[in-house]
């Protein structure tokens, strides 16, 4: 209907000023440790062939069975908005032959992901992740490095109230041995048909069931961690040794189940204390069979996805981001046309030196322009009028304290 307001679809996250600055800071903080470790950007489509996810992520998962945004495009193809990043990265690595160059192939990405979940605080239908994937190396040291990169991102934001849960899902031999006993155990339980067929696709899913009666029934279920063969055990012990060397503390959580089916070996989750039900701020692990499953060669991989929205909520809950971080360095009020010219020049010079500078345009009277400076939260303000131009000196006012000092226009950079 004409004139009626249109609202954003239910359950999407979006960021407008002033909060968008904090979002940007959080996202950058999560990306920068990956860059420092030599990961390179991979930018991928937000929609893919549906089969990529049914095959890659697994039909037993909630993500695939209940939460995908799937539709037919105009050419009759089944398309899905990406619910996660790993399957797409593997698809692209195979397609572009990135697995045939220097290994590991180390990639990072950041962007929007889509899951048709029931919206609540910290759980959105469109949300943001920063992720990395390291493909083609089995070395347990890279597992520890991947975890350390995620941890460094959270630390960079300033978060402290979170813990790291880790476990190992072992290699295929270990998982097969466990599966036999787990399936036999599950057969003794009194379960409804839907749960049974879920368990038939992936019996580990039952560890993830939130219903109290299923939880209760699963208390004595055999744990995968007790079935690791020599190789898997050694690998996991090495990972823990490296984490110790990095002084990254962790909790062993053998009942942890990740929401995606491709995981093998080392898996982990970062859990924040102050976020309530949606406390997972990031997670990841190895997926040594995924590439072959998607038609590529048999290469191992490990990576993580960090929730930018939840990391922001965590930062706000901990009170570690202050709005002052994002304000401009200088606010210039020009009085008159000549002053406007000067203001444009000064601002341009300072911006080239990395300062954030705003100018009050619109020929407002001094009082109104001052109000604008106040609202902007800028650290310093200067007024440029005829006398300032002729003397080449301005009064630099620190907004917080009200203190002023005379500064040569040419020396503004050092004064700031
Ligand atoms: P994931 O655990 O499904 O893993 O998602 C990673 C993070 O994304 C979660 O820890 C959470 O912070 C955030 N997240 C997930 N769903 C939502 C939602 N509905 N609303 C807000 N935030 C959400 C993956 O996606 C894997 N691809 C990670 C990975 C990469 N594993 C190996 N490589």
C-alpha cells in the first residue's frame, strides 16, 4: 500500500550509526589476526547450488533439514542462501585449483550468512561471520594456530569472559569403531521415529538433543573420545601441548557436538559467559573428508567461523567498547567562504595523515555549528574566520575539558 512503512524482514541483524562503528571494529578485530598469519581473502557468492550444502553440511543437521533459505531461481535451479562458509570455500578451492599450489591454502572470509532459525537475542536469520580455512595440512600445530587466531581476535576486541571447549572426533577409523557401539546403545533406547531417523543419519546428533528425556537417556552413552585410535590420540595430544605452549586455556568437552556434519578430529567452540542461551561466539574444527565428499582430492582442512553479531553483543555485555573510540579527531567550523576553502584544504591534509576530520558546512551561525560539533563527539574543534586566516593561528579547543590553546594551522597535526 502506498505510503505505508516497510520494515526489515523478521530476525535479521542490521547495523546503523552509531552502533555500526562498534560492529566494524569487532569485525576488523576478528579479521586482523588472520591477516597477520598470512591468510588471504576469498570473496564468495552468498548463494550456491543447494546440493553443495546438502552434501557438504549434511542432511542430519538442523541447518540443512530445517534452516536453509532454498528457492528455485528463474532457470528452475535449486539455489540456497549460504548458511555457513566452509562448503563454499571448498567448492571454490576445487573449482579454482587452489589445492594444487602451495599448501596449506590459507583463506579468510567475512560476510552475511542465512539460517531460518527462530529469532531471539543473538540468533538471527541473517548474521555475520568472520572465518578462516587452512586446507591441505595434517600438522597438529596448524590446529593450535587456527584456535590461537580465533582467540587473538576475541582478545583484540577486549573480551575476557569466555572459555574455549575442545574435543576430538577422531579419524574415520576411530569414528567407525565408536559408531558401532553408539548405534547399539541407541537401539536400547525408547525413541520416537523422527529421532530414530535422525540418529540413523548421524548418531552423534543425539548428544545435541536439547530434550531432557533424551539428555537423560544419553548420560551413559559411549563417548567418541574413548575410541580414538593411536594416531588420533597422538594428534589431539599434540594440539593440546601446543595450546599449552601458547598459554591458551581450554576445557575438554567430549560431549560437544558441532551443528555441522563434516567435522573430524580436533573440534572447538568459544563460549561467552554473559550471552545466555546463544553463547557460542565462534566454533570450528577439522573436516578431513569434506573435500573428497565435494568431488575434490582427498585433502584435510581446518577452520573456524566467528559470530560477529554475538562478539559485538559480548563486547557490549562486558562494556569493553567505548563510543569514544569511534569519534572524529577534529571538527572544523568555517566562517565565510574563504574560510570554507581553508577548511577544505586543512581537512584534506590532515585526513591524508590518517586523522578523522569533519567540517561544518551549510553556513550555519557559530552557535548552531558548535552544537553540531558537540553532537559529533569530536575530540577537538577549531573555528576558522578571517582573523585566523590572516594570523595563520587557531584556537584548538578540547571538547571534553573545554581547554583551549593557540596553534599554528601548519602545526595542527602535531597538536592533535
Ligand atoms: P557454526 O558454529 O555453525 O560454524 O557458526 C559459527 C558461529 O556463527 C557461531 O559460533 C555463532 O557465533 C555464529 N552464528 C551461527 N548461527 C548464528 C545465528 N543464527 N545468529 C547469529 N550468529 C550465529 C560454522 O558455520 C562453520 N562453517 C565454522 C567452520 C569453519 N568450521 C570449520 N571452518
